[in-house]
C-alpha cells in the first residue's frame, strides 16, 4: 500500500482552486495571472514530487546493494584474517601490518593477599 504524503492533500486543494478559477474565469479575469502561476506551480511541484519518488526508490536500491556488499566483504575479511593468522602464527609481529593484534600472552592478574584465617578462640582465656 502506497502512502500519500500529507502535502499531496494540499496539492489536491491547489488543483481544486485552479479548476474553480478556470471555470469562473470571466468573473475573475483580474486573477488570471495568478491562476496561471498556480497551475504552473502545481505542475512543477508534481514533477519534482515524481523526481523525488524516483530518487528515493533509487536510494533504497543502492542502500540494499551496499548492505549486501558490506556483508560479503566482512565475510571475506574474517576468512582473510584467519588465513593470515594461520600463515604467520597468532603471535607474529607481522600481523600488525594487516591491522591485527598479535597474541602476546596473558597479563597475569595481580594476586591479592589472602585474608588471614581467624585465630581459634583460646579455651583457657575466659
């Protein structure tokens, strides 16, 4: 279902007014110049609206193509990164040339001192 933009209701109103002015042209001759301007403006606006719709459709198609290509290239990148890591080794500094982080070992976490165990109560100290 195609949605009609809200401004097209205004354009329909312009056409009704232009039709009314044309039908009553003998009584409204003094508005002839403005009637012609209204008709020309309406035609131009409709042409621009059509052009806008064509461009919007084209933009949506381009966006869809870009998304598909992005997914394909990202899948290729995953494969190539894995292949480079396999070829050079996961800890090779050569990986930096490919924008990859070499594995440099795990940083040992600082060990917190263990809390002292509570001293047993002295049974003679009561």
